[in-house]
């Protein structure tokens, strides 16, 4: 069978194709980014990032563009294909790591496992092994995680806060001695001037982040993005409204958590029980 001929000359890669169509529709309309923003109601910078492939945005902004251009379902379909593209997780995670390295402030909610920045080596190794890694790939991933941890904590002006679901502290390692070492490490990290650890007790009940591991990153420009993750996938959230909604949920979770001092006492009790 002869190779399919390219008809439009546009990219066949879903993310690039989506960005090309968003740009092409605006250019055909004769609008500037600022004019588009005024009519549709989002920041011009958000449309610029869409057109340059720096973000996929969310379905709300894509549906608004479809309505604005009179292309019902066109952009939303391309957006769905781009989001579903299996290469997107790696690309978004790469962007996230770049933003993480440059962030001046980070805050986090942990559903079931400790955030990488608070893991000691044995914990990271057992967790990654449970995820299917082994051999040289496992060693490389553990080394990379330890390196990121040191990078984040080397600068004490960089603030990090985590709220740990109590579930995290009831998920021990297979080796009791290593688990005690991890709890001791967690207590030690909580004494750092730039690290705050809080525990969300199970008695707090259901909340807006019950199944969503979430990391917020604030850059030097003051812009905040979020990385949300389940056990099988992750997404970089950059659209301002979506980030603000996640932040509101996080604030409510933090308000329900134990204070840093109470959390330290809680972890100390867990350590005594593990001894």
C-alpha cells in the first residue's frame, strides 16, 4: 500500500497539530492575542502558550474557542487527541521537572506515599520497584530522585510544605528497621527552616483532594502551576482558573490538618509504635 500523502502540510503529532489549529484560526480571524483575550475572557498569555505548544489548557478554554470561532467540536476533538497521546505524560513530566528546579516555593498534598523530597533512599527504591522498575533502570531512577531531593533542599530560601494524609504513615516499608529510619528522616526534615510537614488525620473526613496527589510550584515570576497525579498518570495544570480551583481545595485541606507541632508529635507516636 502506498504511503499516505500529507494533504494539509500540518503536523501529524497531536499536540503540535492542536497548537497549529489554534494559531491558524486566530490568524484567519485577523485578531491579535490581546483582542482574542478581551473577547473570550482568558489571559492573552494563556492563548500564547496554547499556540506555542507550551500548554494544552483545559476543556473550558478549548470549548470557548470553538464557540468563538464557530467550529463546534473541532478544537475540542483535537485537544482530546492531544491529551490522550501517550507521549504527553513524558513531555508534561519533563516540563514539570524543569519548573520544579526553578521554583522558589513548593507546596504539596500526599494521598498515599511520601513526596520524593522527603523520601530516603530505601523508601524510594521500594516504591519504584513496586512500580515495576528493576536493574539499572531502578538504580538510575533512585539516583535521580535523590539528586532532585538535594537540589530542592540545598537552598534554604526555597520553601517546601507538605500535607500528608494519615494513610501515608500507615503504609510502612517491608523492612521495619528501614521504616523506622524513614520516620526518623521525616522528623529530621520537618526541623529544617524551609520545610513544613503537616498530617491530615483520617478523622478530617472526605475532601476535595481525596484521590489527587498534588504539587504546586511558584516560579520567580510569581506564576503558579500544579502537577496532579494518580497511580497511573499525571498532568501539568497551567491554566490560571484550574490552578486557582486546586489551590482552594488545597487550602481547605491544609486548614483541616494538624499544626506542624501536632504533626511532629503524631509522627513521634508512630515511630514509638514502630519500635
